[in-house]
C-alpha cells in the first residue's frame, strides 16, 4: 500500500543523503521525496511517498527513527491527513485546442501561468491521484512537458508534527 | 583557552580516557601526529595497514567494553579503514574513527588524497561527521563517543580537514551531550516485561536464545541468574558465546548453521522462545518460512527497535537495554509466587537430552592426521578455558566456536556479521593491549592469516606475546566445503598454493615458529607455546585437508533440516 511519511530532521549537510541512502541500501521504494527547511531553520521537513507491505512500512519507520539526524517520524496514513502536490504542465495550445485546454484547466481548477504562441503552461495542485487524472484526461500528444514536486502532507486537525 | 585543532583533538581523546589509539600517519593528519608526539597520556600503536588499526581498536573495545579509537589519514588511509569500520558496524562495536581530510578549500576539487569519506562510510557507520570549523571539534568528538557507546553501539567516523587541525580555536570539552534527535531507550516497558514473565512461567518447552547484545550490554550475570532460576535451556549465537557459561549444564551449545543438533532442535520445537540481544539473522535461523512454527510464542528483548520483527514476527517485543530488562525480570521473579511448570520442564529436558545424546560434535579421535577439532579441544585444556580467543573467518572459526568452551563474556572475539577474513591477528593485538598479561590465542586459517600477515611486524615492535594457532589445511576450507556439498567437488580456486614457510616467516620477525604435524605433538606444542609467556609464537598445525564442519544447516533450509557428520 502507498504511505506518506513525514520526517522532521536536523537541517544538517548530508541528512538528505542519509535518508536517500537508507532507502536504496534496504531496497525500499521511493515514489517521491521532498524536503525544505521549516519555520525553525534548524529543522527540515521531508515528505516521502513510499509503498510496501505493513511489515516493510514498519521497518522503514524504525530505520528512519534510527538515523541520528532524524528527530521525529510520522506515518500520515496512521490517521487523517491532507496530501498536496504541485504540477506544471506545458501543453500544445493552437487553434481550437486553446479553448479546449482552457476548459480542461478550469474543470481541474488549474491556472494557466504562461501563455506562448503555441503553448500554455498550466499550474495544478492537488493529491497525486488528481494530478494523475488530469494527465490522463489530456491527449498524450498535447503534453509537451510535465514537472511535479512530489507530495507534501500534513495531518488533519490536531495531528501535529512538531518538536 | 585557544588551541590548534590538532591539540583539541588530543585533549578530547584524553578527556575520554582513551588509553590506546591505533593508527597510521599521513599528510592530512600530520598536525595531529605532531601533537601525539608531544603528549604521553595515551599511547599510539603504529600498525602496518589501516585495516589492522581499525580491527585492533575494534577488538580492544570487544575485550574491554570501552570505545575503541583509530586514526587514519585521508584518501587511501580512509579507504583502507573501511573494511574495519564495516566489520565493527555489523557487530555493533562502539568505536570512534578519526580520518584526515583534504583541506577545506580543496574539498570537491579532486585534491591529492581526497576521498568523500562521509559518503563512502555512510552505509557502514552508526553516524559520521565532517568537521568544518575548529570550534566544532570538541562538541563533535564528544557526540561521537556518546553515539558510539550508547543505544545499539556502533562505529562513528569523524572526518577532519587538514586546515581545521591547524586553525586556532577556543577549547572547552563539553560536560554532557544533549541531542534532541538521539535519545536511546534504556528501560523496557514494564507491562511488556510482565507479559513476558507470565509466558515464561506458563511455558511447557521454553528456550533462551541469546546473542551479542548480552555480551555488549554486559548482561551475562543477569542472564545466568534468570536461567538458573527458571531452569530453561540456553543457546548462544556465534556473537553471544561466553554470554552464558559453556560448561553450564543448561547450555545446549551454539545454534545456527553450524550449531548443535540440540540447540537447533530446541529452537525449532520450543513453545516459548525468549530472544535476548539477538537478531534472528539468516546464519542463525536459516529460512524464516521454515523457522516459522505456529505453536511458538516469541519474546524479543533488544535495545534496537529495528531489530525486532525484522526477519521474524515477534509476539512480545521489549525495547530496552538487555541488562536493565533482565534485571527487572529477575526482580519480578524474586517477588513471584508462581514457579515454572516443573513436570513439563522435566519432559522437555528429557527430549533435549535425547538430542544431546546424539553427540553431534563427535569426530574421529584415532586419526593419524591432526584433526582441527582436536587442536581446539587441546587449546581449551592447555589454557584452562581462560584464554581470549580471536578468530579469522572460515572452518577454523566454526571449530573454535564449537570446541572452545567459553565461560566468560568478551573472551571470544570474531567477525560474526561481516565475516571478515584477516581480522584474527589484529584482533589478537587489540586484545593483548587491553589485557597485557592475558593468554591470547589467534585461531586462523592459512588463507585468512595472509590477509593481515604484515602485522607480525607490529607484534614484534610492541612485544605482543600472542599465540597464533594456524589450522593449516591448504584450502580455503569453508569455500572447499561448500564446493564439495553444493558444486559436486569442483574446487574452483579454493586450494591455497605457494604457502610461505610459516616458521621461517615468524622467525624472520624475531618470533618463535613451530610446525606440528602429528596428533601426539599437539598438546606438547601448545603447552610449550603458552609457557613462553613473553614471546609471540606461531604454531603451524598441518591438519586434515578433508575435514568438514558439522553439523550443518544448508543455506536456505530450516533448523531441523540439519545434517550431521554421521548422515553422510
Ligand atoms: C575478506 C574475505 N574474503 C572472502 C571471504 C569468503 N570466505 C569465507 S571463508 C573463506 C575461506 C577461509 O579460508 P582459511 O582462512 O584458510 O580458513 P579455513 O576455512 O580453511 O579454516 C573464504 C574465502 C571472506 N569471508 N572474507
């Protein structure tokens, strides 16, 4: 099953490579990984999307906790949470396609953030599956380029990951 | 106080009460070596290869429980150290390795003797640090010792660029360490401990399975107390030997791939298994699917949560320091009115004695050729079971583990997890430094000993009275054994040709060398060697080339699929 794991860790050089190295050394999946400093500049927050059986996920959490730079680990799938990802898609937009693209973009609540002669660049946020759905709804031939940030996640309500 | 980075390094090591630093100099650590020259609080042991420095420091730690310290230069010094670091990491040995690094401004520019030590060592350390400012040296070294020694111990690398060792900085050694990201758990959960006690008291076929954690966690006394009170059989892993006295009647021997029949069968057939500081690894339980037994409940005590339920699902996990958890169990049992099920236990022991009666460790005692097992038995007799035995990796290692009855922890020093050939001699050096008057035997093979043979020179320089017990079978014996069993006798590259004259080799270093070719001479040679209390003696025992290690659980099989010598 897919799991979203949030990690608070010391904002130290090399911390990212320790996490990435752990996943590759133990042959765990990484679907996506994002990391940035938090409001407390000494801490970074990482979100990893991974998948595996319950046993594997349990090991991943334990192994992450074992890393000396890791302060806290939360498996967001243990409770209610929100997942968001940002995607930029550059699509062909010529002739009648220009309206069609605009409509698709509106349906998915995206925004056109760059307009060029033959193309639009669309910004879209949402869960990974919403972004997938958008791409599926498009004709493959019109997609010129996509870039995704990977998921960020946060617990709902009073589920808070903080020191 | 303003000191140079190099002086600070020395002060920190002194503050940590380091007695020996095993190392090898080079450009990036010249400033540190200059400060070593000027001090006499700790002794520097110059080895002949950095791998040996790390192994020796590792063995010093295994023998004493203190953090072992090694010092190497950048580039090739650092890469030579890696095998030693990985070896210590796999066996959870507390160590601090200080490596030199190219000067800060040169890092990343492919400078002379630059290698990314942090990157290279990352997968085989508990943690590592690159020191980027002279003011960080003291706090970093303090943290390194703290991390190495606490929780599940392990090696920590501190990589220090050359310019940092020259910079001046304020020095103050931190009194304590506080790390929000690292707070090892000590005490086990009381509720879980009570649950475990209940299971143990209700068990019909109980079993204590203990590993290196008992040795590293100094929990042998508590284990003995617990086992004696409950009357349960005890088995040790390769790493756990000595954690429970081998001459005690409740000891059923080592378990695993080359464990005894009684240990493996009891392990497979028990109904309550209490694992203490052990990790159910593949050489111990074989195939987890075959190991699975629906009628068995497992209690697992370990300081490392990630060791629990990693290979085998556990029913009652207890995360905590094994010594503390076993002590708490003993206290609870002191206050306990219930007792173990005596009738069930009696029946269980009858079954175990039946397995034990098969004498799975018998071998041909009337052989004209020296049997390796016989040498180890005699070694045990001659040293009255009181020696430190270091070992290399191969058949000789298994025979040493099977036939030398270790009654005390920290006496059996070997590379269990990584299985590193070449550790034997440097391990013996580390142990001899730790206990200068002790009897130290290095049991080795002619393949393994040649992987760090250059250390004969270090042994000469420091007058180390080590006794090398070479079981010379002219084969990479363990490889040959697998080729015999699983590759239809195709002995691909496992014959060791062109061996040196070991006696002459030893003598060329000023050591004593002996060739022993007849069983009748074995005891005499060992006695003579150990009587030379101030000499390094190299005993070359010419042993049976075709001897195999039994029992054997083939790779990927279950513990009860064990093969005995008599089966073939
Ligand atoms: C550094 C290293 N290389 C290779 C091996 C694989 N290996 C395991 S046992 C063994 C043979 C050891 O031969 P020897 O030291 O002569 O001991 P014997 O088995 O004959 O007692 C080998 C090559 C290893 N464990 N370590």
